[in-house]
C-alpha cells in the first residue's frame, strides 16, 4: 500500500511543481491508502473483491467519478486488476504485493502477471521511491518462501480472515 501512495504522490508533485510552481494538495486528490485498505480488508481467498462504486463513493464521501478515477489509476499502475464493470459493480483483483488473505500469492500474481513493488530505502526522499519488479515466477516463489510460515500456519488464514499482511521480499 505504501508503494502505491508514494508513487501517486511522486507523480502529482512532479506534475504540479513543473515550471517552478509551489505544490498544493487539493480536495480531489486521491486517497489511495483508504481504498486499498478497504480492498485488502475485503479479500476472501483467491477471489476478486466486488466493489459497488456508488455505495463505496457514498461511504467515502467522494464522487463516483473520483472513486472510479482512483480505481483506474491503481489498475494503470498494476496495484489492482479491474475485471469488468456492470451495473455499477467492479470486480477488483488485488496485487498480492499489496495484500493477500487466504490465497497463495503465487497463484494470484500469475493470473494477472502482477509485478512486485519494492519501496526503496530512502522512501519518499529518494528520486524514485518505488522499484517495480516485473512479473517473474521466481520472485513470487521467493515471496512465498520468505512468508511460508505465515501462509501455511493452521490458524491463518481462517475462513473469515480479515487480518492480511504485506509480503516482504528480502532480495531482488
């Protein structure tokens, strides 16, 4: 989730400060952490999250257009995959580098060829805070190996899992 937030803020800061202008945040800036937190907390195994855009926009006190633009930005940068929109409902597949709950991250990553995101050590202070590692089966095997105990523990994940984690890749 941090990678999405850093990448978005880096992008809007660059756009708004071009030509020496001073950066100012706006009410219509995306709130990606909020929407990603919602998506991750609604993960249920190896399935997409069904998002009723009108209902969620009302809950978040945002316009449907702005919420749709946030989802589109996340999809464009491959933090999620949008699978069909019908009657105001969007099926959203979440990149397992953002969150996973009750599913093997290798399977989900392979389905949509999700990249892995690494936040660089300097974070927001660095010139490029996020490194995108394109889909590679071996990278996701390493993610699984690094998180094997958490993923295979008898008590986690349960059928009603809402406690998700962000996999950590130790070396790329």
